[in-house]
């Protein structure tokens, strides 16, 4: 029963995550979904800005704190180890849904491109970024990254549900963090940048840089010189081909 409940829970968390990810695309691109980054009635500037910064902060704190090894060691005393990743994914998704729900539009125009060719080009770049995010998750271990492998471990009689292996497939040979790079591309490549969108892009980019620093500190502690060498030879967010790195990159 524990194996079955863990599997069902991991599927539930994954469905919530995938829905929140798809909604994020529409939210940022101002397309399809009922509530987007620029939709709704604008309120006073300073209260709206403060609310948006708090929403970004809630996601950043949850996403960073729950990912730290020290927190996981304490958290798994309360949550089964095979459900720890799914719980992290579920909480992150709920933080995103809260952000979508409570986001305050700031419609003031920062830039707007009227040239249809340039506009279409930037939109294509944004879609490239979203595609890069999704592809990068499958290049490492998509189902492990989002908790399904761990949730089904008991049913499939697989031992161990810790961190995935250290690999450098395709994009990871040029970029240490292609998922983060894809998000940055998607958030900034827009032909119509509102003040609200700019706040979102700056806030998420700042969090990504802090998150990379925290993540790489943990990876050095886990993999030691293997990761130090990888960090020295492969670019963080800007492509850099490693001349000698065939070592692995942690998922």
C-alpha cells in the first residue's frame, strides 16, 4: 500500500506541476490562459509592485530552501524519502499557482516593437527558450527530476531513490544550466515588454543567479573535483565547449 500511495501521489504532483508549467508559458506569453502577466485591471503602482515582489519571494524561498540537503535530511523524517521530491515539486507548483492568481498587472510600456519581422523573431526566440527548458529536463532525467521515478520505486522494486547520476548529454556539454538559460531566454524575449513583465523577468533572473550559486555549492560538496573541473570548462549560462570534459553533470 505504501508503494501504491507513493506512486499515486507522485503522479498527482507531476500533473499539478505539468499544468503549472504549461500555464507559465501562457502567463508569460500573454496567450490562451485566462490570467496572464499583463491581464486584469491595474491598481496603484507601489502596492502592486510590492505584492508582485512578495509573490516572487515566496516562490524563491520555497524553491531554494526545500532543495537544500540540510532541509531534506530534516524533511524526510516527516515525509517518506520516496515522496520527498514529489512534495518539493508539488509545493513549487502551488507557489507558482499562487503567483499566477495574485499577480498584479503593471501595464506601463517599457518597450514595444512595431516591426512585424522583429516581433516575430523575438517570439520565435521565446518559444525556443521554452523548448530548451523542456528538452533539457529529458536530457538528464525528466521523471526523476519531477519525482515520478522515486514514487514508483517500490512498485517497480527499484532500490534507491536518491540523486540521479552525474551526466553531461548534449546541451550540458556547452552549458551547465540549460534549463535556467532557457527560462531566461523565454522571460526576456518579448516584443512588448510591460513594467510588470520587466519586474517578473528581473526578479526571476536574480533568483536564478542566486539559485545557481546555491546549487553549485551543493554539487561541489557532493561531487568534489569532478564538478569543479566541469565548472571550469563548461559555461554557466553562455555556451562554452569543454575541451576535455566528458565527466558527468548532476541532474
